[in-house]
C-alpha cells in the first residue's frame, strides 16, 4: 500500500480571481465566454453565481429546480471560461434577460 505524505500548506494555498460576468440575456443567448487571463493548467476550481433580474436572488450555474434538468454549465478553455444556459432550463426565462445588470460572478481558484 502506498501512503503519500501530506504537507500543511496553510488555510488556502490557492490564489483567487473574481470576474464579473457582465451583461448576459440567458433567455435568448445560450452561452457567453469570459477571458480568464490565466494559464489554463493553473486553474484548479471554478464556481459561477448567477443573479436573477431585479431581485437579490443568486444561484450556482449548475442549479436544478425540482426534478428539472440542471440550469447551466461551465467549462474552461485555454483562454476563456465558457458559461452555458440549458435551453428550457430554469435560467431560460424572462427572469434572466436584463442586460443592464451584471449577471453574476466567476470565482477562479488557481496556483
């Protein structure tokens, strides 16, 4: 049996970068790409928070409403964080179409 030695790297050895999503009408535009400005190999974790129009309600992009499918997804390319809204999902509605607001935030953990 192989046992790996663990090293205490403190409370959080990863750096954090937060990006605003900007304007995004999830009701009519199925995906958006935001440049991350990092070497993709250094990215360890990405989380995305989506803001609902006109109210202080926030949801993770992979949120599911009841038995419905996941509302959206995120993936990383060499240059961008790509966010997608599932057609017919919870974000595909007039509650997520205001392009005058910042739609939410992307939090990137990297080395």
